[in-house]
C-alpha cells in the first residue's frame, strides 16, 4: 500500500499575504486620514455610531442567510430524508431469552 502526503496548501499563504497587505494599507490610510484611537473613542460615543456597529453586521448576517435559503430553494427539489443510521453496537449480541 502506497501512502502519499497531501500537497501543501499554497492558497493559505496567498490569503495570509493578501490579508496582511490589506491590514497594512488600511492602517496607513487611517493614519493619513488622521484617525487616532482618541478620535475613534470620541466617535464611538455617538448613538448613530453605536447603532451602526450593531446593525451593519446583523444586517449582513441576515442577508447572507437569505441568499443561502434562496440558493437552496432555486436548486430544485430538496433531497429526500436519509434513513436514520443504526449505530453498530460494540457489544456482542445478547443471547436469546428462553
């Protein structure tokens, strides 16, 4: 029997590099715009900002769920339910009763 090792994940390095680059560019843009932790703390005290910080991710989550439901519904018939699996017992079968 021949064993093979899985190929290394090359995409992980690409995603790590891309996300690091995006983080660096975002930090540089914030520094050039003059956004500092002190100004961000003052901005976070406003009710509109607090509502946006709560509602934007919640809205994106609801939209993602609606997209997935629509995708499944448009695929056609739902698959039939699979029969329940019967877990094999690790114990030997019980002797018949007399």
